[in-house]
């Protein structure tokens, strides 16, 4: 196991985008809308036993839209749409024969997430909400000339999640969540949970620290999709992340994030970076 921190691909790109508000729902006719770009190059993989192994270098680039909109003060709809995803596989050159295996690429739509979030309770001390997430298998599987590249996993997710948040003064807040994700087509179900701490600097800048985790229930089949490196079955990880951002008085902002991993199974390990531009729409009474 390497001493350096490995970065988890799945944390940012599995389709479970981190919500902008934790347990807080958007105000009536208010919202949060973000255009985001993520990228990685991975030449290592967390094997089923948790060890790191070398693989042919894989590239992943995703351009996505994320939005939250308040239908009422308690009811918010959420969408994550990776409208352009690029998956690449590097060429392999053998020494000393100089024989090569050609590289490959796939450009396609990714898997879409749709959510409904309902505010159960909100006071000056605690905020509690529940959400239902549907992961739509709109990405492509079995793509590229090799037939192993993917921009989605081909299965339908249904997740129930609870969020609990607490403001701690005017500039500090915390959130925790837990959810159960049901998966189809032989994929094992998952427990998902995490926590977040946020700190605001002045009136415009903020920093977020998060830890997210996924644990498989191993109740599906033992299969692994061909390629075994991008959208695997029985994925597990514990992943810290840091996000920084700055916002102007009109509600426009810029954000940047990176995610790390304490451990993982059946998941790519490589630096993942994300940059975004967002707009926060004020609600109406």
C-alpha cells in the first residue's frame, strides 16, 4: 500500500453528487445550479482484497450540470446530469519487441441522478430532511472499439437517504447523512454515509471538509463488468474530500474540490480534480 493518499474515482463520478445544502432544502423558488468539470488519469486499482495493483492507464473526463430547486420551502427537486463523459484507455507498448496494443476512447452521455428532498424538521439548532434518489442508466456500457469502455454501469439505483444538519454559529455548520442504495442487474446493494463540516470566511469564501463511505452488502452476484476498472460491483471506500469556493453578492460563484481515500475495494485509485461555476438563486416568499 502506497504511503501517498490515493484519490477515489467513484466518489465524484458514480452519479451520487454531493448536495449543496446538506439537510437544508432550498427556499420556495430558490435554487443552486452548477456547471462542473472533473478529470482523472488512473494507472492503479484497488483490488477486491484492498491492495493496490497496476493497470493500463485509464482516463475519465466528465462535464456535468447539477441543480437544486425549491418547489416549496420543504420540497426540493435535485438533478445531476453528466451530459458529456469521455473514457479513454492508453496504448500499451511492449519492450523490447516494440509491439503495441492500440488505445481506445468513448465519448457519450453519463448516468443521470434525479432526487426529491423533503424537509422534515427545521429549527435554529437542527435540520432534518429525507430524500429519494433514482439513478437512471442513461450512460453507455460496452463502448469503444475494445467493447469495455463505459460512461455508466447499466443498472438502476434507488436510494433512500436521511440528512441531519446543524448550524454552529453564523459561519460554521455540520451535516451527517446515511442512505441505503438498492441496485439492479446483479449489482450488490450499498450502505452510504458521510459527514461534512463547513466554514465561511468573510462574506464570500467558504471551505468544506467531507468524509464519505460506501459499504457493499454483497447480496448480488459475484460478477464484475468486463474491464473491471471503471464501474465495478461490490465497491467499497472511505473517502475524505476538500472543497473551496468563493461567491459574489449576485449569487455567482467558483468552486474547486479534490477527494482522497483511506481505503478502497474494486475502485480506481488516481487523482480526481473538479472545477465548477455556480449560481445561487434567491427564494421568494
